[in-house]
C-alpha cells in the first residue's frame, strides 16, 4: 500500500487536500470518487509521481457510449419519479467509468448546493456539448427534463450507430492496407538488400527494374531518418495550417471538392445539421439559439461558415429556407423540404425527414466507397508486390540465360 497526497474539489468552490492509502494510482482515484471528490491532482509520496488528473486527461477517457448510458439511465430514473439529486446519486454509484463518475459527483454536489443542472453541465464543455446543455436547459424550463434526456440519449445512440457503421465498413480495408504496407517495408528494407549483395558478388549488371528497386531500397535503408524527418515536418506544418481559420477553410474546401469523399462529408454534415436543429426546435429552443448551437456541431469549416451566415440572415428577418437557398453546399432537395415545412408550420418534421434521407444516402455512399476501396487496395498492393517480385526474378532469369 502506498501513500498518496491529493488535491480535489468538494462542491463548486471548496478545494480540499489530504492523503490516503491505495495500491495503485487507479485505486487512489477510485477512493476519491467514492468520497464524492473531483480529483485535480494526485501523486505518490516518496518522490514517485502518480498521474495528474487534469480536466483534459479526464475528458479523454469519457466515450460517447458512456455518456449515452448515463443520459439514458438518468432519464429512466427521473421518469420513475426520483428527484434529480437522488437520480444523480444512483447514476454516480452505477457508473463504471471512473472519470465520468468523478464528473457526475461534481455535478451532483453543484445541484445539491442549489445550482441548475444545465449550469452544472456547462462547466464541462468538452463532455457536454452546447446541444446537450441547451436541451437540458429547455427541459428544466418546461418541466420535462426526463423527456429531453430520453431524446438526447436517442440522438446520441443514433449518432454512435452511424459512426459505428462507418468504422466497421472501413476496418477491413484499413487492416488490408496496413498489412500490405508492412509487407512492402519489410521487403524493401530487409529482404532486397541481402539479395542485391548476392548479385553484386557475381558481378552481374542489374536490369533497369531491379536497379530502380535497389535505389529505392537504399534510399529507405540509408536515409530513413531523413524520410521520417520530412514526414514529421510535413505533419507539423499541416497541423499549424489547420489551426488557422484560413488554412482550415482551405483544407475543408479541398475535402468537399474531392470526388466521393466530398459527397460523403456533405451528406453527413447536412444530416447532422437537420437532426440537431430539428431536435432543438422540437424541444422549444428558439431558432436563433438553435442555429448558434448547430453551427458549433458542424465539423467542416466551410459548412460551419455557411450556417453562421444563415444565422445572421435569419436574425435579420430572412426565412431559413431562403437563406439556405443562397448557400452553395446545401442541395435543392433539402432546401425545398424546409420551405414546405416552414409554409405548413411544421419545420421540425421536415428537418427530421431531411435527416433520415441523408442518413440513408450517407450509408449508401459508405457502402459504395468500401466496395470500390477493397478491389482498389488489392490491385494496388498486387501491382507493387508484383513489381518487387519481378524485379528480383529478372537477374535470376538472366543468370540462367548466360549459363545456357
């Protein structure tokens, strides 16, 4: 058992420090969570530092799946008649993810001290999105928090399901590409140099394909550190460019202009926009606040910029459909559906129809991509490996010809 000293939050403003005995860093964190503390930092005494539990480190451990389970459980408990504080107590005890449990404990303490649930959630923007906080606030105002949380859980589960479909569809091509690339690297860096040495000992002139392959192999073997340095420099420059607004816009514009990939991104973003906006409007959030929240959920900077301009135009009195009609990346089908919804006074229903339609199309595009990607990868890897094998066999054939 080691002695750990810690610094943690107890309630909204109180900071406590102390020490405890635990077998490991994880065990110490668990004990603090059971005490109802929100850990800030913890380290083992005797000069051996444990892990520092900064907010960023905690947030990285909380998955969308964990958040969906928490939201669903909290909704069910409230619907069964429990008060919010008692429901938070139960979810705190049931949550297996220690990082999320610590956050729930802090939210519970804030609610106990009289703070609104939505205000407590807003302290953790990396966990609870603007959409989540806005809908929770509307649920508190309308006295239907359990219904709002149930819709949030369904929304999160739908988004998680779509992401799972994309990941599972791309898993096989990714594994195939990784294995093929590893095979090529092993051949170039280990196998080819040994075979080349044998040919050089025989004093044989190498054919052109073999000479090209040998040059590539020597480049990798002798200058691998330069290659890695160039790749690292490229990634560093790319990361710096992405951090700037202009650079992010340029890169995202290139993504939208790429065949198939651009279509997939556009359909996915329009689906997310429609479902998020429809969910907010359905729960009584004003359209301007809803558009402001939706703009923060858009992952593509070009489309996000279009939503921001739509927000400004709607604020100035323009209808949503007329504003989106002037935007380059919003197709006519979606705009016409929203116009029908506005005229009939049922905009949310039209938004959900658009979302359903583009979710189906996104799924179809993913299927087309994966069906084309697999043969493309097989053909590419086959050509590369075939070139390597033929280049290695040509000198052997020439030796047999000379022998005869």
